[in-house]
C-alpha cells in the first residue's frame, strides 16, 4: 500500500490543481491575517471558507482524479497486488495531497503569525482538524461514487448533488423541519440531526469553542448539557470518525466485488 | 454632594478626637477580658477593644456603644451555625481585622455575619467573613464605609443562600475593594440612594454580582463581575451611572453581563462586556446612553426587549459577538446606533474617512429565526444561514428600517478600559 | 498452466460469457478472435482476476485464482490502455512497476528496441498514442514472465514497430512462453498464431490451429474461413442482423 500511496502521492502533488489549491489557501490566509486585526475573526472567516471549499474541492478533485486514473488502475490490477491495497493507496494519496495543501496553505501563514504562542491555538487546531476530517470524508465519498458509477457524467452529477445536499440543502430542510414542528421540544432532534451531516458536525465542533456563549444561551437544558460538557466534543468527534469510516467501508466492499 | 462631603469631614475629625481619650481593652484567654462580651460591657464610647488571635464562640454580640473592635492576628468569631454574630446599632463603630465564620442558614430570619441597624458613620474594613449566610447586612443606615472585606460564601442554591453585602433602606454608603464570592447576590441594594460602589470583585455568585432594586442616584465603577449567574442587575431605578466595570464570563441559560429593567436616565461608558451569553439585556428602559463600551465575544452583545425609548449607542466596539443585536418589533423605535465599530461589518470605505460608506444592519434575519425557533441556533454560521442573511442584507424584508448604523467605523476605537 | 472450466459472466442483463472451457498448456501463441463485444477482453480480464466470474473456475498452475493475487507475478499484461497518469514520466512508471512486482530486470534493450530513450523523462500526458503503446509493450514484455497476456498489442503502432513487435513475439515463443493475445488484424494472426480461439456470442465456436480452421471451414484463407464461421452462425440462428 505504501508503494501505491507514494507513487500516486508524488504524482498528485505535482498536479497543478493541488498546487493551485495550496496557493489559494496560502494567499487567502495571509490576506486575512494581514487585513484583519482580530484573530478570532480570521478563524471564523476561514471556517466559513474551509467548510465550503474543502468538501467541494475534495469531492471534485477526488472524482476527477479517480476517473482519470481509471485506465491505469487496470494495469495495476494485473500486478501481483491485493485490490484493497490499490484502492486504499490511491484514496490515501488523494487525502494526503489535499490534506497537505490545506495544512501548508493555512498552516504556514499562521505559523509565521505566531499562532503557537497565541490563545487562539485551540480554535485554530480544531479548524485544521475538521478541515482534514472533511477532506477524508468527501474524498471518500467521491471515490465511492466514482467506483460505483462508470458513467462519468452521472458520477460528477451525483457528487455535485451530494456536496450541495450537505452544504446547503440539508440545513434548509433542517430549518424547515424545526419551524414546522415548532410546538414540540426539538432539542434532541436538533442535536441528532446535526450528527447526520459531516459539515454541520464540523461547524459545531468549531463553534463549541468560538460561540460557546451564544450556544450556552440556548434555552433548552439538553443543549447546554451537551454543548457544555466534554461529552459534546466526544460525540461529535466520534460521529465524524464514523463519517470517515463509512465511505472507506463502501470503497472496500465495492472494490472487492467490482469488475474492471 | 456638598452636604455629604461635610458629613464625611466631620466624621473624620470626630474619630481622632475621641480616640485621644480612648481606653484600650484587650481580649484574650490570658488578658483582663477573656470574652468580647465582657469587654463590651466595660467599655465606653470611643474605646478600642483589641481582640487577640484565638477562637471566640460567644454567640450573638450586640455592639451598642461607639467602639472600635480591632482584631490582631485574625481572631476567629465562630457562630457555630447557630446565630448571627455581630449586631451593631451604635454609631461610629469600626470593625477591623476579624474573621467571622459559620452563621448558619436560616429560612426564618436573615442572619448575618455583621449587621448594622439604624446607624451612621460606621466602618467595616479588612475583615474576613466565611460561610456567614448574609455577610454584611445594612438596614436603615447611612454614611457607612464597607471596604477591603473578603466575603466567602458557600451558596449552593438561590433559595437557601444570602447576599454577601446586603443594603436595605440606606443612604450615602461607600462599598469599595471588597471580594464577594459564592453568595446569592454579591452586593444587593434595595432602596439605597446616593451611594458608591467601586473596586470590588464579585465572582461565582448564583444570581447577580450586583443587584439594584428601587435605588436611585448611585454610581458604580471599576468593579469586576465574573462568572455570576448574571453580572449586574439594575431594576426599577434611575440614575445609576456605571463606568470602567468588567462584565465577563457570565454565561449559562438566560445569563447576562448586565440586566437593565425599568431603568431611566443613566450613562453607561467604558465598560467591557466579554464572553457573556447576553452582554446587556434591556427591558423597558429609557434615556440611557451607552458609549465607549467594548462588547467582545458575547452570544448576543445587546438584547432589547419591549418598551425601550431613547437608548443611544455610540462609539462602542462590537467584536466577535455571535449576534450584535437582537430586538423585538415591539421594542421602541426611538433607539439609535451611530458611529460604532462592528467587526461583522463587511462594507467599504472609498473616501477613506474611516467610516463605512454603506450602513451596517446589526439585526440579522437569523436572529429573528432564532427568536421564534431557538433550536435553530445550531445552524449558526452555516452556509445556508449565511445565504439567508445575505439575501436579507441585499433586500431587507424583515429587518426594521431604523435599526442601522449609518456611520459604522472601519477600525475599532482605542478605549480606556480596565483589563 | 491456465485452465478455464464452464466460465459464465454477465454484466447486468448482458450475458457475455456463456460457459467457456479452455486449456492453455502448450507454449506458443494463442490468438483470441471474435467480433466486437464477443467477450474477448472479458475472458482475458477474468484470467487476470479483474473480472469476477458468475460461475465456473479458473485454475492457474492447478490452483484456483479466486481471491488470490500472487499468481500475477508470472503474468505480463498489456492492457488496452488509453491513458497513463499525466504527470508521470515513463522512467518513473517503469520504476513503479519494478517496485510493485519486486523484480528488477534490465529494460534497456527493450527501450532501445522501440527507440524510447528520448521520451523517458517526458510527462506521459504529452506523449503520442503510439509512443505510449510502446511504453506499454516495454512494461508487458520486460519482466520475463512465463505467461504473456496482450490485449490488442498492435493498436496505435506504426508499421516499423509492428515488425519489431513480431520479432519480439517470435523470440518470446522460442523461450517457451505461453502467449495469449487478442487482435482484429487477421493477417497478424495468420502470420503469428499457431492456436486460435474463436469467440462469438459468449461461446467458443472454434478452438485449434490454423490448418484445422481452414480445412473445417473450407477456405485456405483465414479471413474467408472466419467469414464463413460468422455466416454459418447467422444461418443457424436465422438472425441475419447479428452478422458483423
């Protein structure tokens, strides 16, 4: 697996997309840090961008990359290798290169800024961590869709739909549901529903640090209890990990049964 | 004010005059007086009673003469959970250097560590009160100074706990440099006028750090209110000026940095509101000026409920709050926002005059959604909500027209605020 | 060496292989012929484990290949490749495959043979189809495998390279390799293959050497003989539209 990973990884980090992606974050983060005097404001702005862009880019580059390496996979499959080795190697290489872009792009400016000795270090680390998690999740979903659908147009369409669903539509439906059943106690529902969307989950994990005051002001006891304790952090982390695991499980299942 | 100053001067002059003829009565196991009671019986006005270090279990001690009770080496007066400890009814009493402990809760009477009743010109300073139900209790008193005391409670729930410094029907008090922890209210004022509160730290109190009821013309400044149920509550009062205070980390459900209810004619300036669930909650208040305050990382910087008239917010910094403003449609329309700095402002300043060229609307659509459906708060800062807010910003449908800052600053003010 | 028993495979409703039996034991070149969509590539990929059969077994060296992977060490495969990773250089690709197979043969003579030296350090994305096919050939022939499976080896090659390929095949045959290839070019088959498998509609219609094929179908030219198979098949099934 390491061989496949290394090979694809070095192929990927030389691709202009990965380089562009890293440069984009680098410029954006530097600009935000230079223009805004307030570190927590920078982190909130970055959060908005990371939650928007990371899933989108991971989805699109993931599916693009899989489709474009589709032919080469046939050559790899004829080599004395396990199937899972090939696919996990490839998956990890995508995650690795996108993750590295993100890490360098928003890491270098913050390091130069002196984040290590700042009080905001934890907020920043949570932001970075959730960004990486989302890279895992959405590259995984992209891979899963690409494996399942040989038809590229269909695959791309599904992936865009999937991203749109988690980024926007889900929250819209969520809000609609909340206002619809306004008369019922909805705290548990609200908390539960947010576990089913990795983007929402990541957002809440970051907000647990940044907007704790507002969230604690919520009138429901369930909320304060959940958000106020380490339990909320723990459950959110655990469900994020499940979200990482789910596409991997699907990739494995499909790659073992698929004909090439 | 002049009358007050005169009184203070007279008071100051009279004390040294008395002490020239004063006797020193010492209390300790090997002294001429073994108990405080016996010393008090034999003292006359103006005498000094020196209480040496040791444990004194004498139940309730009535101070009916104008004496000084001075502790040396922190003598402990223990109520053993049974009684009130010092009850002062004479004028010109000075209490200093005592440790007073274990008054014990009572649901029938408001027992206190030190009570001042119907008196004037008393000073309670540099004492330590531990577990005293009500710490220092002043009723029908005037011209007293409470300073440098440490009042440590062990309050667990509101109903069964007292206030650290409780003042009822008083005039011209000075409450300064006290530390009040873990009571129901840190400092409580009911029908207290013309008084000053400054330099105090009020922390971990269950209800309010400082609480005004029906009190007028008071002034509090340079205090710190941290991690209380709510920082300060000012209710049914007028002319309570406040400046250079810090209201921080008052969070939890329905928690405020500052709660204003039925307050009028007040100036609020140079205060810092940090990390409170709600920075200031205003209900039924009029003619209040808020300026040069800092609102930083609160849930809601300012929440205005119904019946507010003539509230003016100018030249404040709003930085990193989840919501800058929340008001009800029924809130008065005569409130203004001008020349503030809002970190959420995303406008531009083409003419470089330091002011944004488009107005800032502090009231977001999502705010109204949260008011109706509080659970929606979990969607805070999501893309969907940003889109909603953005569309509302482009063409306001729900936001009231008049709630806007026409001159939002591009950079925060440098404020004179205590850290 | 390779033994295929009653192999069935369908993709969705499309039944591609309908009970294939095949034995490949003798060294030499076996060509799999058949019209487009007759299942040639599916059969090859089944042997390589890329396509998983619905029914039937494939034995390699007497052992079933199901869920096995190590046996591919002894197979050189030339895929019908369209694209390699774009940012990769041929030299790196050879290094990767050497690395993956854990073998380190000298590919230089093949590289010289196909005159690939100048392209070794160029990005694969910038190379022409023919050059890429030559690189493909190098990796398939380079590992001295006992079995060679070649899917459309002549695709995209210029006549000079085709001649070179034929020479190469000849040499490999002499080394006693088992070579399995698919192609559309009948003359290539006529010249090179001693065994032939004719696939049509998921069945093996003919299996044997050229002489037998020609005599069975009454023509001394292979092209005609094959046309005869198709025609005969069409008449048998009275489905003229299936004629290809």
